[in-house]
């Protein structure tokens, strides 16, 4: 494991700056993009669990990081893709992400990205689903963000479809989704609907994992399983 304190690495892109946090030693990289509204120290211990790579972690723009020129999954993907190319050059990368961060990781096209690890990617969001609970919740930005990204408007919701990201999938992907939450668990249901699950299961470059009882909270529910899958992806990508 690399020694030293985590430092901030700022990559300039045509869409605004993208910030990474890493204890960088020049090794191959596992890049982790957190989901929306994640705490500032999200996966701060991930480096301890991934011995074979330097872990670079990032928040979505506007969350513990500067905003971009707009708010959309497509814009986030374009900015992160430019940032990976600028900051990492040809260093081998496994790109990972949770929830909205998984959508960003899935869309990256930089040629040095060799594997993906995607946790609960919400490829299809329909009105009346799990994201409805965000409306009016003071923990979440009630501005344009939840409307633009999740389709949750001030009074009504509209669908969001990101399934084109799977249709255009580049590197092989390990995808973790949560099974129904255990009775009494403080977690929402999985945000991966049945159609998306079927699409993932039938995709030739996707290996799908079901984490029982996790709902949407796969990462805190089963950190050892997530780390095992990430380490598997790193071994495949880096040797």
C-alpha cells in the first residue's frame, strides 16, 4: 500500500475542472467515481483494500468538487473522459463507480481503461420509482440536479433512459446489483429494474453479481464483496 497522505489532483477539461484524490505512486489506477451526494470521505479506505493499484477517487461535479458548465450524465462522462486522458495518459485504468458514478464510469472511452466495475447503475429511471423519495428531502439539492439527472422535478417526474451507455459498452464490466433489502433494513430497493437486469445478464461483456439483501446500498452492505470484485478486475486488467 502506498504511504503518504492523499492529495488532490486537478485535471482541466473543456467543461470545467475535475478533481481526483489519491495517494499516487505511479502504478496502474483504480478510479472510483462516487454517486450523487456522497459524503466527502466516501471510500476513503478503499486503498487499504486494493493492494495492486493506486486508488484515485472522485466525486461528481458540484459535490465536494467544482461544478461544470452544466449538469447532465452526458456532460459528466465527457468531462471525466477528458480528465482521465489529461491526468493519466496511457497508465492502465480500471474505472469503477457507484450509482450515478457507475453511469459515468460506464460511458468512459479513454483507450487505457481496461475493465469496469459498476455498482447499481440506474440505466432506466421511471416515475414512481426509488428516486421519488428525493423530492423535498433536505439532504438533497432541490435545484436542477435531481431533475436533470434523475427526472425528479419539483412537482412531477419524467423518465430518464441511460441504456445507450450499455449498448455502447467498451471494456468488459463487472456489475454488482442489490437483492431485495432484508426486513427492517435502512436501505432503499435496488435502482436496477428488471429490464436492465435482463440486459446486463445477456450482455456478452458483462459479468453480473447479485448481492443478497443489499438493496441500493451494495457498497456499505458488502464492502468485502465489492473489494473482491475490484481486485479481480485489477488482476485481469494489470496482470
